[in-house]
């Protein structure tokens, strides 16, 4: 079968590899679409902290149809349309035993430590698949996993109906956070993004104000619009500049929620955080959010279609996928092994 294999920093090859075989408790999925995630970009650039094992078939946001089931599989059937949760814990630590596996320090994931979805077929654990309702298209289904992460970040924050929000970064995750914050009842959403195309997408995803932080001082702009700062800021950019601006834009006793993966260390003084009694929180995905996201998509309470800006062939994943995303020219890119 054809697959995109990561060999090292900026060394990705689309080549023919052996088709995976089902094992007991697993199912084989024929991939319809896989999304390029921000984490995939970190891996492509060779950032070791992500923990990708090379060589590896990348891709951890994907959807498809079950074409084969292994021994002992009872909850899935051939022909089921499914979305796949991408990671799991060790199963033994206190976090895993208490059902909080996303805090496990030994997390493993498809596309990082195990073959992922940038391929024609992928074999996954039965307990990691969710059956899709007919009302959700394959294209939208591919975006459920990052939407679940965005929704988890909003749910884990202190956001209440009527709160004011700032989102730093309008890449795919920032755009999805914007939509989820809107659905959660934010009265005012201010988005900062340096790329024009993504600023336009932010308007479509529910932002009330959108600014270029290279032309407008984010902290001053937030103060002008809110008086004393936003209730919650979401850092979806993952840079020192966005982190510091987001923290400074939060009102006293407000909150900064970190959604992005930071490529580099951040240097800051805790003094102003302490002076304002501000809280910094982080978040990770959670499988409990998948059914909730699907329910909201079916109901129409959230709409993610605008974030999908292009669909490309697996053969073009580097030139039309990784490189364009790194240049800020795309929102969510769907990769189709069937094209």
C-alpha cells in the first residue's frame, strides 16, 4: 500500500509499504481522509520532544471505513464508518487507573510511536474507534479529533456564558477554539493572527474582532475593547510572544489556557502573574469529548467546515501540505489516499 513515511527532520517519503495485518482486538480501517496537525509539523521539523519514532507512518487525525476485524472484536463491524482516537496511556499509572490517561507520562499515539493514518490502511485498537452518524460527512469527520481537543480546552477553562475571550493564533486549533468558545457562550471573541488568510477564516469561525499582532499591540487592543482585559485567553500559537501577550491581556484573576505545543522555551517573570492573581492552565484531548463533538456537529451547534481549506493527494503531502501549512497559507489540510 502507499504511505507517507517520516524518516527524520524534513525527510518524508511517499512510498509503497507492506499492508498492515489485523491482530486480536484490532480493526483494519481504509483511510478516507487524514488531517495534517500542528504536531505533525513539529515532527516534520524534527523536534525531538514530540517523541516520534523514525521511521514511522505519520498522521494521527484520520477517519475511514472498517474493512476487516480481528479476533475478539465485538463492538465493530465491517462497513462501519469510524473516527479514531489517537493516543492512550500505559494503563498502570495512577492517572490511567483513575481514567485520566491523558495525563500519563508514557503516552503513545498513532502516527508517532505506531503507524498512523497517512496511508491507505491502518490497523487500530477496537477501543479507540467511534462509529460515525450518517449526518457527518467523511471530510468533517476527519476534523473531529482536533475539535475534541479544542472543546476540551474550553471545557477545562473557567469560561462562563457572557465571558470575554482572546485567542492568540488562528491556525486550525485556534480557529476551532474560536468556534467552541462561541458555542460555549463567549460574548466577545478577539483573535490575533499574523497571516491574512487565517484572519479571514477567524471571521468565518465566529470571531468578533480580528487583528494582525504585527500591526496592532494585542494587549492595548484588548484593553481598549474590554476595559480591564479578557476573562480567558487561549494561546494557540505556541510562541514566547503569544504567551506573554496572552498573559498580559488577561484581567486580574483571569486565566490563560495553553492549547498549543511550544517548540521553544519561554522566559517570563511570574511577578505580574502573581500581582494579577492570574491562572495558567494546560489541556490535552480526552476520548469523552468525541461523542459530544459529534452530537454538537449533528445538531449544528458547532460548524467546522470553514476550517478545511484544501484536500490533497497523499503524493503531495510535503509540497501542498507541510510546506504550505508552515508558511501559514492553509487552515486544515485533508490528505486523501484515495485521490
